[in-house]
């Protein structure tokens, strides 16, 4: 199930970011907590954008859209 | 047959994961999971669609049909699909207005593609009348 891999990756990332965020907020470091949100977002983007790009290039080649 | 089951399982996992992630501190990941899931599902189906399109082009060759008309039909199909995909994702993310704007743009580009064909049909009709 290679394709399910990205779904579970994003879910795990969301869990990790939530835990880290709550932990840092408890420790009183709000700016670091917000920073982890942004880091989580960028990691997710780095994984999702190649998939969407592959989809659009394949659609372009199949439907001769160029 | 088993490919459709695989797609269904993937879609359900995406739905559950999306709802779960919306509860976490990064709801934007939920939209991303749905986007990635939709993209993967279509990537799985695309090879078969490419096969069908190849067969259509062969049939067009046998019937000595003009290639450009067929390619325009494929282009319209592609534009319709991609804009539908993007519009639905925008609506899922709560941006209904963006979705309708994408669809409007897609309709306009399809109309632009259809104009040459209408012109050639009109010309052939006029030739018949004369």
C-alpha cells in the first residue's frame, strides 16, 4: 500500500505537531509552539506537492493538454 | 476488480484521516490529506484512461477522421476533469466562491476550444447550401 503511505505520514505528522504544540504551550514557550506548526506545515507541503505535480503532468500527457 | 476495492479503501482512509486531522492543531493538513488522496486515486485510474484514449485515436485513424477534432475533445475532457478536481477541493476547504470561479474559467476555456469546430461546421453547411 505505497499510496496509503502519504496519508498515514500526514496523520502522524498532525499528531506529532499537536502534541509538541500543546507541550510547548504548557512549558510557556508560545513562539516555539507556533514555530512547530509552521515546520509541520512545510513538511506536509514537501510531501504533498510532488504527488499533485505528478498528477498534473500525467493528466497533461494523457489528455494532450500542453 | 481488486483495483476498485483498493481505491475504496484508500478513499475511506482519507476520509477518516481527514476528519481526525481537523481536530488536531493543524486543520490545514486535513485538506492536504484529501488532496493527496484524490490525486492518488486518479493516478491509479489514469493508465486505463490513457489506454481508452489510445484506442479512440486508432479508431479515428481508421475512419480517417480529422485528428484535431479528436484532440480538442480530449483537451476539453482534460480541462473539465482538472477544473472539477480543483473546484471540489476548494469547496471542501470551505472556499465555495473559489470553486465556482475555477469552474467559470474552465467553461470559458472550453468555449474558446469549441469555437474552431463550430466555424468548420458552419463552413461545411454553407458549402452544402451553395
